[in-house]
């Protein structure tokens, strides 16, 4: 029998811009289902910016 973990929203701080962002319960559940071990370290804006510029470095 599998028990469903209850998540609560967490406030995290972005490592790039220093802005606080919410790691929602739904996102935490998604991360757990994907098997991700670590919480995000960047806010959604910095994640999107980093993702879009990823192929354009040096």
C-alpha cells in the first residue's frame, strides 16, 4: 500500500537573483514523481532565462 506524502508550499531563495519564490505543493509532488532529489535553486524566471540561453554560450 502506497501512502501519498502531503506537501506544503515552501519559500525558497533564488541562487541567481536572490528573489524569494514559492515551491508549491504541486511542484513538490511533481518533483517526487520524477524522482528528483533536490529542490529547485532558481526562481521560475531565472530557470526560463537560463534554459533559453543554454545553447548560446561560448
